[in-house]
């Protein structure tokens, strides 16, 4: 994590892009297995109802956030 901030602190565009790409890869490596792990923990009816409840509320939760 400290490497990420060190690369951002350089203010060099190429190094900032490298930092963001490395950060994105790290996020993908952690969030991908989490979804595979959590899916079988709940029955299908619960999983689909959770997805159905979260979709319509997205505009209300994301719209007031600052850019």
C-alpha cells in the first residue's frame, strides 16, 4: 500500500497509471474469490431477492454522492 502512495506522490502520469493498474489487479484478486465464496452460503431465493432489492435503489444511493 505504501508503494501505491509513493507512486502517486511522484506526480508522474506514467507512474500514477502504473499505481492504479497494480491497485486494480489487487482488488480483482481479492473481490473475485469473495464472490465465489459467498454465493453458496445462501439459498438461491435469498440471493436473487438481494439482487432484486439492490438494483432499484442504486440511483438513489449513487446520485447524491459527490463527483
